[in-house]
C-alpha cells in the first residue's frame, strides 16, 4: 500500500489530501468536497490539467487571444499541445467559446477562445 | 565629418558648453558614447544648486559654483526647466564644532555668497521643524536651491540644437590625433576633423585628456548612493539639509526635489570600475543612518527607488577648466564633481567665450536664447488644461498614472532634438515611469509609443544603451 | 457640470460587480469611468483558470469571468467611459476626469464607488541592491507584455516573491519556452495560494526557496545574473549562503498596494494595515456617500470575493442615494488582537447593518490549530477552531445583526486568535 500527500488544486481552498493506493483501490481523505476526491484519485492514476495559453490574433483590437482547453488534458501532453498553440494564429473577430483547434493533438479536448476580440 | 568645435560628452557640462557655443557663428558638434544626453553623472546626483559657501576660497570650484548659482534662476526662466530656491541649511550638532561652522560662513562671505545667516538651534527649528534634536547651531544659505538635473541638461541640449549644434549619440571616442590646425578624432561612427576639442567626458575625462597631453590627469569615480522617496514624503523638509562638512566631503543630505519627492544621499565610495553603478545593502544602510542623524523620522518605508551616481574626482581636488597647456585648441572641463551641476552654466559660458576668442568667432545674428519645455498639462490650471487638451487631444490620454503623464508628452519627448530614443530618455524628459509604481503600469504603452515614433520593432526598444532591450531575444 | 446618481471609478471586476448590483437595487443613473481601453481590468491579462468557482460554480479564466460581468453591465445599459482617467475627487463628490475624446469633465455624483484596484510593489520599494539593468519587471508588467501584447520578456528567469501573479507567471513563461530557475520567498511560507505552488511550480519542477531573497543583481545593460541568499529569522541575508543564478530576467511578485491616491487626496481616513480606506459595514468610507470595494479597499486573493464585496458596495450606494432622512446609528469599532492583522469593515453600525455581514480579515503569520474568537466588549460570543490560516489567504467570519440584540451599549467588537 502506498500513501501520498497532495494539495488539492480543485479550488483555492487547497485542501491537504491523503491518498492511499492499494492495487486498484484508491482512497482519498482530507477533502472537503467531491471535487477533491476526484482530483485525488485522478492525480495518482492519470493526472490532468486544464491548459490556458494565448495565440496570435490578426486584425483584432488586441494582439493576443486567450485560449484554453475545453476540458482537462493529460499532464504529459502539455508541452506537445503548447507546440500547436505556438504555431497557431487566428483572424479577428473571435467570440468567447469559439473552437480554435478541434480535438487538439488527439487529447479529446478542443482549444477554445476565452475572450471576445472584435476586429479593428 | 568636419566641424569647428567637437564637444566630447553630453552631460550637463558638455550640453552647457554646446548651448553657449551655439550662440556663435561656428559649427558645433557634440558626441557621446551613450544613446542620449544626460546619461552619466548628470542623471544621478543630488540635484542641488549649491550656494557656494563650502568650496575653498580661490578655487575654480568656488568661482564657477557661485557664478553658476547666480545664473541659475534666470536660466531656468530662459530655458524653462524646474528650479526652486528652497534655501539650504548646514547643521552643526555640537558646540565644539562651532568654529568650523563659522569658518564655512566666513568662507562663503569672502567668496561673495549672498543670504548667509547663522542661526541658533531654535531659530533653525522654527523654520525647519523636523531637524534632529541634537542640534547646536545652523548656517542658512538663502540662495541654496534645487533643480531638475535632467531638465537643465536637456534644456541646454535642445537650445543648442535649435541653434544648429549637431548631436551624435552612441558615438564613442577611440583616439584623438593632433593635426596642424586642430584634431582628428577617431570615433565609433567615423573620423571627425575639428579645430577645437572640448573634453567634457565626465569620469572618462582623464582618458580623453591624456590622449593629447603629457600633463596627465587622473580621475577616480566616486560613487554616491541615494534613496528617493514618494511624493507623500516630499514635504518632510522644505530646505536642503547638510551636515557640517568633514573629512568625508559634504556627506549625506536630505532634500525635497523640484518634483516634490524626498531625496537622501549620497554616500561616497571610490570605485575602480567607471561603470560601477550598483547599489549595495551596506551603503544604503549607511545613508539611512546618516540621513537620520540630520532629520527626524524620515519615512524610508516610502522609498520608491534607490540609485547611484559616479562623481568625477580629479586627483588635484579642483575643477580643471580651460585650454590645455600643451595642446592648443583642446579645452578641458574635467574633474567636474560637486558642485558641478551648479557650476555647469558658468563653465559653459566661460569656455564658450574662450573658444570663440580662440577661433575668432562672433555671435550669430539670429540666435535663439529661449527654449520652451514640453507642455505639462498636469501643471496647468484646470481651465488651461481643458483648453490645451481640446486642441491637443493626445495630451488627454494618460499613460503614466503615477505622474499623470500623457501620450502627447511622451511623443513630444521623442520628437524633440535631441529626442528620447529609450525608456530612460522618455523618463528623464517627461517623468513617465518615475513615480511610485516605477513604470509598472506604463512600460508596455511607453514601449509601443517609442516603437511607433522611432519606426522600430517592440523587441528593439531599449531601457537605455544598446544591449538593454526590454524584450530578451531568443 | 454633469449630474449622475452613482459614479464608479474603475471598470475592473470590482467596478463592474458594483455597477450591476447598484442597478439591481434601483439605481437608474450609473456611470463607470475606466482608464484602460477595455472593461475587465487586470482580469484581461489573467488568462489562467481558477476564477468563478464560488460565484458561478464553474472554473473560468480571467477574461471569461470578466465577460460575464461585462455582459451584465451591457444588458443593464450602464454607461461606461473608457480611456478615461479620474484626476480628482472632492469630498463633496465632484469627480474630475479626462480623456482624449472628451477632454476634461467634471461630474457631480450622488454617490461614488471607489474601485481603482491596486499596483505592484516595485524594486525600489524593496531596496534590492545591485545594478539597474533592463530585465527587471514586476510580475504583472511581464504578464501584460506576455498575454496582451504577446512578448516574452526573458528566457532565463528568477522570481522574487511567491505571490500568485509570480507563481502564475512561472508557469506561463515556462510554457512559452523560458526557463524559470527559482522562486525565492523572503518569508518562511508562500505568499500565494497552495494550489498555485502545486500546479505552477511543482508541475514544472521549479524550486521554491523559502526564507531566501535576492541580494545582488548583476549586469549593466541587461540582467546577467541574480544572487540569492538565505535569510535569518529577522529576514536578514546570511553571509555565506549566496547562490548565483545565470538569469536574464528578474520578476518581482512581492505584494500589492491599494491605489488610494484619490482617496487620500479626498481626505478619507486610510487604514494603516490595509492601506485602503477605513469603511463601515456598508463599505462607506469616512467621506459620506463614498464607498469602496475590491483591491483598492484591501488586497484580495480571490476575485470571487471581490465581486461579492463590490456587489455589497453597489447596493449600499444605491440605498444611499434613495435615503431621504438621517437614520439612527450605533457605530461600533472592530478591533483585532492576537495575530489578526486587520478586518474589513473596520466598524459596524449595529442598528443599520444587514441581517448578515461578512467580515473579511487576514492574519499576520501562519497560524496552526488555534481558535478564532469574537468578543462583544468582554463577552466571548464565538470561538471557532482553525486548523491553518496563512497571510496569503483571506479569511472571513459572518456576523449576524440579531447577535447585537440587547447590546445597546456595546463599545467594541474584538476579533482575534487564542490558543
């Protein structure tokens, strides 16, 4: 049996979690909500993150468009996805929630716009 | 390139010489190794117009100090830079030092300093309540004043440029070779043939001088560190407060600045490296302690920046001003340490006259004596300001929140001749980034404006000289 | 002179939430003055996620969180003037502002809500010795250049201070290709949220050096190196512990300061602990009809709490402009002890207060397994066990109006920590 001490990143409370792993059995204590239990389990089996970044936007009132993954992605894929993000540029206007790259790197998540950017 | 006079160094002395020389019917050129004028000693000092009581009797320091001090107010009107006669005070803390204070007083009287008064401790406290409890007597110098050193230097440069003087920046002098009539000056931007050289190279004036003369100069860079406090602390004292000069020079002073901040410093440490402008924890602690010896409860918690400057201390201890004995047409303005800022206008006027005489040049018919500062709407009356912004809308768009500086002012700072080409250049001209947030908010916008006006990429915008790009390239 | 019911200074998260709430509480005529070219304030550059869990029960990025409030304000037809800088605010609520398009204007306001936010503590205020080359940025300035303008300011980075913006920027710059060599924190604990230590530093193997500070900056043109030393219990660097990092950039994330220049000039009383105006339970400053909320009042850790507080200020302002006659007051100061550094509000009108009031506070050092105690004069009225409280995280306690029933002579409300 393995025990790991984690800090939950589910919300700003940052609860101290104790996760015990016994074969396929994973137990989380110290959480104050279901989100914490989910995070604890995931973190020791298949850690994921929401990725936020920005891409170049042409013809917009700002130079950068903030973007995020529509759902959490495998932690190990972050740098691979960032390469795609760096190579990406879009044309204004863009609306909040617009899909910029569908199923980015086969992660199952879309890269979506996090801001309305009007055309100049 | 060819000129009648080449001035080496765009500090306050070089710009002063350029200004007064530009009144004559000759070609004047000024070179500096930095990207802008006012980039060395002139940008980091006490910003004081010394009354002139402490330089020793008969010295060039005293002569040019007193003359410069007398010129400054008129000049501030002619060239439109911030100047305020706030008076200075020398504190004598102990009875046994009274003879020393009286000596300073008499030295001033002998030299012709006006408005000197000896005060009892109570009289001193009546006009400056924050003084230390441990006070025996004080000397009040009513003619002591404060000035904006950037304002003074840049105003003189602009006035010189308006009269046709040419400014070449990023131009380092590598060698000077005597010619039959004049000098060949080798620089990073090519050779310049000139009849007269003016050496106003600050801490490097010895190197420049020694290129042509066998009577060697030796200049030590003497570093002074300062702390500048928020405008909230600006009225902590109204006079410039000194301690009675001792072996260690004038020591630390506490003074308001013309822009309403409070300044404490400088320390005095000789350094080997003439670019060594780092601040040190020990020195900052020392200046905090020394300043607290003069004035009670200085709000050091309100410090917005600390900085250091290098004074050019010549071995002989006095200014070296005039034509070099063994190099005709080579004029020195070397060893210009304190009271150099005060003395600069007098040195400029004096050298310009000497050089004109040497060249047999007369004054121009259409010379421009006046220069107007960049309009500063925040200093106008509400009605004036409203009216000004109606016709100049970019002066209504604030970029630097802390100092209330608009886009219009920043653009004008870049467009003037010689204009700002760096963040520091903008800051020295219009104070954008000089306030309490120290450019936290205005940096991105100021960079953009610089890039637009200069036609360069954002990644090429520099803090000051080349190599100080704000965006680090891959 | 223009007349408006409510003028709100600042169109960031606080100003927007205050405006929306003021409208919901019956104010018709509201004007927001914003100095930037967009509404949303600092949220526009906070492109990371973690906002809104409390308010919207979902995790949003900064721009998305701002967009929710911007839509509300638009739907409510609340007028906003962008690129408009407030130059002066007088105690009789005359606002002088300026913009490129409209020049200088004066507006007489029935009520004013201060929502100007805060600024970062710069290098100079930290007295870091060394050179003054390019490459020294506050974390927020680097964040703006990165996320709004698209420029990565440096390649090899040291961060001083473990405030949240610094932690977020450690991750952000890493993702953009920079190497973050270390985060040094003067205190023995982090100044930022624990979740950010995990997801911004640990995820990317960035070392966090607690009880360390920058003791030298090398480089004359551009930063060439940063020296970090360990500090003792009195925060003094320990000689011999110097470590040198070959870095081209130093980011500073060493605390935020409420921007209260207008507040001070107006003559409002400033609380020395928060550096924001002292306020009553309605978030009214000592100047009648002038309210404050968000980071100008005290520095928050979560924008959700800013919105909540701002909505309270908006409602108070809406009630203020409708109130015709003076009502009865019984204003009781809130005093802190035993490690509670401050409270907001600093006083409570026990007659006029809402039924339930959230009092926010911060502690001065890390506190473990202690009790948070509330006293009305000498009576202990509540005692709550606290496992851990840290200076980086804002705490709150709810006080009910009916708890003051029968306490007509109360002199003091005391909040503090006991064993």
